[in-house]
C-alpha cells in the first residue's frame, strides 16, 4: 500500500483499491480498468446475505439469468470474467455486478410493465335520467390491459367497481310444482304484477320469467303406471302429468302475462321426497336463448321449494348412469333428456351458474333451511330466504335477498397459466382494507358506491414456448370483465444479436450471445475450447495444480479445459478467486463478528484496512482523538492510547479517558444531586435533571442489602450515604464497570419520625387507669390485712375472757306469770 496525499493506493492481483481519506463516511474507489473507477462506500461491500437466487440459478446464458429472479442481471461485457470465474458468474444481483466492475450500460436487466388498452370510466347513471343502452353501462374499470411480466417481479394495477344506479334486472322464478306446493301456487299466480311494482323502486328495466319442475319421469321417482302418468294425484284431485322441467314463460316485462300463464299451471306429483330441481337449474343456466337472458344485466334465479334435492349419482336408482353433459336440451320448452342424463353435481352447477353470471336465491321452507344454507356456502353469490308455508312472503323474500346479493362484490379470475399467481387487496367502504382471500370482496355496498381493488400479478417463470396468455377477472354475477393479455420476458434483448460460429468461441465452436459463448453440442469451456471427451485428461489437470500440488484448483474448484473454475458458495457474497482458486474473500480475521472489523476489505484471505486502521482484523484505530480527555491530555495523563482506547496506568482511575475515579473522595457529593433527582425527583437539579444527569445508568434496589459490595464486585465500588433538605438519608453506590458508570440506589428514604400522639395519649390513659387499679388493689389488700388482724385479735380476746356463773343482777326475765282469781273455785248451783 502506498499513500498519495489524501489517498491510499493498494494493488494486488490486477485489482486497484484507491481509498479516499477525506471522504465521510469512509469510501474507496474500485479501479478495475484504466478507464473505470467506481467510488463506493465501504459498508456496501461488507455485508452478508442468506443466499443469492441469481448465483444459485447457475445460469449458463442470459435468458436463464433473468428468469432466476427480479433482482438478477447479466453482464454482457466480453472481458468481464476474471480467471477462475465460470460463465454463470455473469449472473448476479445488480449491485454486485456494479461493484465487480460491470458498467450499467453492459448489464441486461429488462423490466416488466403494463399498458391500458381500454379504459372507459364507470357510469354515473341516475335513476330517472335518460335511459342508456345496456352496452353503454360500465361498472368496472379498466376493461382491457396488456401486462409484460418478468419472473419474480409483480405487476400491480387498480380495478375500480361502482354499482350503477337503475341497472337492468332479469329474474326467473323456478318453482317446485309437486303436490306439497299446492297452496304456494295460488299465491304465486299474482306474483308478476306485485313484484313488478316493488322492483320499479330498484330499477326501471325489469323482466320476469317462470318455470316449474317436479322430478325425472322414471321409476322410482314417479309411478309409471298409465293411470299415474296421466294423473299422479289421488283422492279425486285433478293433477297434470309428471315432468322434469318446463319453461312456462320466457323473460318478459309484461307482468299481467306472467299472472295469466302461471294461473293456468297445475300441480303434479311424485313418489320420493327430494325433487329434481338441479336438472331444472342446469337448463335455466345453459338455455340462454330459450330463457331470454339478456347480456349486460343482473341475472337472478329464484328457486322455490319445500323439499330437498337429488344430485349426481342419485340417477343410478333409476338406471341412469350417464353424467349430466351441461348442455341445453329443451324441446317445446320441455326438458327431454331427464331419463337419459344423471342429475348434475353441485360443482357442475357452480361452474355453469358462474359462467352465465346467474345469482341464485333459494326460497325454501324453514324445515330445509340448514340444507340450503350449506348449499349456499358452496355456490358463490347465492342467498337463502325462509319461505312461509304458503309462499305469502315471497316478494319480501326476493327483495331482501336481492339487496343482500347486490351489496357484495366478489372478484374471480379465469384459470391461471402455470407459474402465475394473483394477489388481491381490497379498499372497501369506510376505508376497510383486506388482503388474501378477503381481498377479493367488499360488502355493504350501496348503489352508487365505488370500491377499489389492487391486483398483483406475478410470474415465477416463463410458460412453455413463452407465448402470450390471456386471463380474465370479473365480479361474480356480472357480465363485465377485465381482459388481461400477458406477455413474458423470457430472453434478453442481446440474445437476438447473437453471432453464430463466432471466432471468439474457439474456431467457431459456439454462438457469441450476450458476451458469453453458448457452445455447440460436444464442446465445453468458457470459450468452447475443449471437447467434452477431453476435459478430464491428465495433461489438462496438470495446469490446474499450484506449485506441483496434488490438489486440483486448491480443492475449491474444478479443472475445465486446463483452467480452474472456482466453486460457488451458498452466500453469494463469498467467492473463491485466483488462477488456482487459492484466494477467497471470507477467510480473513474478524473483530466484533465483522469481517476485517468492518474497517477493511478481505482480499485473498488478507485484510486490507482503511486509512487510520491497522491490525490483522483492521480492529486497531490509529486515531487518538477518542483518547483525548477533557483537559486536552491523552488519557488524562494517567494512561496510554492503544488502538483508539485508553489503558489506564493508575489503577484508581477508570473510564474511556482515565478520568473516572470511583473511590476518590468527593465522588458521593459530586453525584448526590443527580442521584437524588433521578431517584426521588427532588433536590437542586430536579428541574433540569434530564439534561444534567444522564451520564450514568441508574439501578434501583429495595434495601441496603441488595447494594453491590466491594468484596463481591470485580471493580471498585464506592458506598455513599447522603442527606436531603428534609433530613432524610438515602444510600447508593457508585462504580465504573467496563467504562460504564453505574449507580445502585435504595429507592426508599430513611427519614426521622416525630412523636406519635395517639400512642402517647393512649399510653397515658392506660397508665393512669392501671395505676388507679393498682392503688385500689393495694388499698383493698391493706384493708383485708387490717380486717383479718382485727378479727384475729377479737377471737383471741374472746378466748381469754372469764364470765361469772351467778345470775346477772341486771337480768330480768322476759316471762310474766298471771293467775286467774276464779281458777279453782266451784261454780254456784242454780
């Protein structure tokens, strides 16, 4: 490497790297020829990817390359390949080709596109305005476009849909005329004029038709006895002969005629409960001329029944094994092939209804609601309504079902060619956005509402022969559609200018196409220089060994025609190179998991560092500005600057510039205010805490026992105890760990507490009470002792007393004696 003023020049293996020292961010000039110097920022070259579809394609010619992916380009410059590189190395991502020295003008990178061929605006037709021709009403825009697709590159376009006001409607009423529908027929006879009146509120152009069905005219569906064929009903009732399907009235705008013809219909009968309605639906769908379906209208089919249905396979009960052919078989408005073809399958019906843009309304009794709701889930753009026992609610049912169907738009596309995908995104009413399968539809659309769909069309490759394809996208139930013509980019523009039997391809053994030789059969090599029978000879292998080594192409490639073609790696940014594939750009030293530390290029297993970097991994910076302390000294005068980082010589000092001393006096006071404001939101720096106190990381703990201890930490820890303005103490530690200042703080203040009045008062009261009780107890005890002493003294004196045994002179007996003077004297005799 040599220095020239503000540049550093390095040359090796024919590649010149010119580093620009003054550019910011650092960049360099990659010089691959005297006239080509590509100035690039270094980070563009040092990156990793999880595989490269362009490299993995191993493309041998330009057409294969551009089909590998949308990011792939092909360098057609004849001298682009270097020794050891295979022809497929011409195929790579655009950025990589530019870095490797291929000019933008020499890169084949065709892009897809699109062109709108027909773009009539949607119709803003108001009800009551001048009536437009049906073909002039437009609800979908655009109508036709051409798209050019390249593999892996999606092409997007917007499709607009707007429900036109006063849009024409054709409605065909298909009714079950088995005996159980007798009372329903009476109500339907007046349906024409009543329904006409209601539908005029929706559209001024309404037509109605009528058809009926019963069952296949073979056993066991009906009785085939002559009498039952004439009148299948019993009990003297007069019924018409059984039939499969009858087109009674072609679509008409004459409601009275509908009433008249329907009024003439009679009930018929059959033996089993399920009916042959599927046969009738198929004929209504495919017999467009006989039914009278118009082209650009809303087509409605009302299917009215009180029973289930037969489907494909049930015909075997009557000996009918031929599958339904899906064709019209009406003669004199009668279905004549019911005895010959089986019932159609549900999938067959779905296809025919969709192909003919018919929306189905199932008007069925409540008993069969679950069956027909399951059927509705299988038939797009269909609805189910509950029919009353006598069909008295049929008009409201039809109106409600029509509003439900018309309020939803669902897009469908025709069958896609192999390798083509379509993704839908809908922007519906009220700004609702949906993707995936829900991106195909919008709901709750009113007349006049406009919705938008974004449609992405992507090809994964080219179809067979690369011929144009046509697909169609349309809303279900509508005749309008978008026709898309697809053209595929399968070859590069330069392919058409190939030179057959070119001298550049060794004696004309190939065609020079897009800068590379496409060899004739039996020839191999970059320039078709070898015969396929000679590629493994010993003489050719000798030239692929380095310094007489036994390894061919350093075990990193194959020897083809005496020259090494290096292997490709899964990571397209990792390459082998050199005449013997002895070099690579990924086996250099790394720093911080980055090749060459992100500060250089890996060239032939050696890191070529940017200016101001050195080391085997370019991880040692020569810039001392990162070591400059605040006092303008290198490492604060207490260390040395090595590879852009300070190594402190004084063990007490730490930090990026040896300015931090966690155990020096004054650390606690220095950080007191910041710790206080960040932890408790108080102190002198509370108002500017965020600006002044962000230089350390703060960790809160619950108590002092959780603070780091000096003996436990691998770095010095300073314990601090500070007091705030309220005489409250808070505790924290300060340390520097890996040049990061750390503060651990106890998140609770220790504040001195004043006397608690209530306990004091309670204590005094309780003390007084207890003292009083104690005094009373003492007094009582003294009194008991005194009384016991007095009583004992009394007992003692009593025992010592001596009493006189003579009569007490002062004693006077309480007894007085009196004698009756007459006691003892005799009574006188009378």
